[in-house]
C-alpha cells in the first residue's frame, strides 16, 4: 500500500503535468491563430481614416496638368475621369480580402499607366499601389511586385514615353517611399496582433488556473462534509430499522447541521472568486472602440475605484461593457467619452456617445438597457439615461463610508 506522502507527491506531479499541458495547448492555439490569421483590412478600424485621408496627396496628380500650357478640354475630362476611376478602385481595393486584391491592383496600375500618356502626374497614384503591396505582402514578395512594376515603367519609358525621365524617376521614388510606409504599417500591425494573441493566451491560462483553484477549494470543502453526511444517513437508516427512533432523530438533526455548515462553507468559497476589475474593463472597452474607429477619452479621478466595494465595481464594469456594446452596434458618431468622478459621498460615472440620434421616438428599450437598469438597481445606484442631444448614461452611487471602502489589496 502507498503512503499518504507518496500519494500527495503523485498528485502534485500530475497537477504540474496538467498545468504544463494547458500552457502547451494555449501556446499551440496562439501559434495556430498567428499562422492562420489574415492582415486586417486597410479600411478597418483606425486604419480606415489614414487610408482615406491619404487620398489628399493624390491631388498632386493634377499638378503637371495645371503647370502645362492650356490643354484641350478633352484632356482634362479624360484625366479627371481616370483620376476618379482610380480613387473608386482604391477605395474598393482597401475593402477587399487579399485573395481578390491582385486583380484590383493590376487594373489600378494599368489605369495609372494609361493616364501617364498625357500626364506625368500618373506617377503620383502609382505610389498608392505600392503602399497596398507593402502592407499585405512579405518584404520579398513586395519587392518582387514593385520590381515588376518598375520594369514595366522602364520599358514604357524607352519605347513609348519618349524618354520621359521625370515619370520614371518620380514613380520609382514615390513607389519606394510609400512601399516603405506599407511595410512599416504591416510590421506594426503584426506586432499588435502578436501581443493580442499573447494576452489572449494569458487570459486562457488565468481562467484555467482560476477554475482549478475553485475546483480544489470546493473539493476540499465538500469532500469531507459529504462523506460525513453519507455515513450519518446510513447510520440513521440502520437505527430506524432497529426501531431506535430517538437515536435516529439525533442523527437526522446532525445531518441538518452538517448540511447547513456545508452550504455556508460553499458560499464562502464561491465569494472568493475573483471580482471583475473596473480598470481592466475600461481598458479593454477603450481598445475595442479604438479598433473600430472611435476616438475615446477616459478621465478616472484618482481614488474613485478604491471607494467602490467588490459588487459595485463588478456591476459598474458590466454596465460600461453593455454601453460599449450598444455604441458599437448603433452609434452614428465616432467619439466616446467616459468619466469617473468622486467626492466624499458619491461616485459618478458618465458615459457619453457623441453621435446624434435621428429619431429617439422610435427607439425602444431592449434587453441591454433593461439589464443596465437592473444592474444599477442591484447596487442602489441612480441611473439617468438620455438620448438627446447625445446618448448619455450617468450612474451615481451614494457611498456608505462605513462599508464601501475596500481593503487595501
């Protein structure tokens, strides 16, 4: 027979093996996601604003036309039509998945070459193609693509453009510069994706560790008590069969006491589950909004979170989470502000979506807003929801100084 010490040692080794397996699984999951994940579209999140705003520089396309001698109206019409067509193709291209992108880039390149027959400014818009190539492709593939473009332009420069060296030189410089910007944006994006995957893996490991801790605590609390309850139930049954009713009643009373004690111990164990952090939720929601193109400002007054007890902090975090979800689903704006103010008697949270509601009369409260009201009521907070002029939620907590101050962590 094995000793208790040997059994405990074996359990510890098994537990270490389980944790190692969980870490390996999380790492493998992260690696697979990194391999399979695609680059975010240039028209998604914060990239959309830069991708569209950079079109301002494409207006240099018209500079050679303006500086030239008076040109026929037909030339202006054809060049304007070519430019507008390129802009439309560019906007469509940054919204396309990688697998269909080469067809768009080829048409854009041919269009820029066609415009160059009358306008050296075609070199300007070739750079936008180079930026897209640098962002979506590896450095090697991108350089090969740019090299092919330059060979085509060099050939045209010799055979058809009558040695228009300005067009070739401007195309090379513009393409290489914007290609470099595309490569840097790609590296920054991949770095952000990698950090996000690592954070996700850490959250998975943290959740696994928390579940194991709860499981161990519940096992330790309930195991002995349930064994005692089982033994006393069997003893009471035997006493009844022997007609020793008084003794059986004593065992039944002991059963009730054991059950109450077990229930109390389980409640204490469950109350030790990690509470939702308000700071973590605010940071997560802010990042999510910014990824979807919102400008987010947060002002959390020092000491405000410390004045909340565990339940207040968790419920307030869940309210902010639901408000963020509503913003992502329904907002007509692109700016969100969040404030958390504190004084001696109150903590006030103000969440404001700076979008405009066109017809507030048609809006009905769904499960999300009803859930926000219920969470506010559960912590005895005053809730003020308004839609005009901007969707705003104000949650005000009246603090009990004797019970709301949390212990120092």
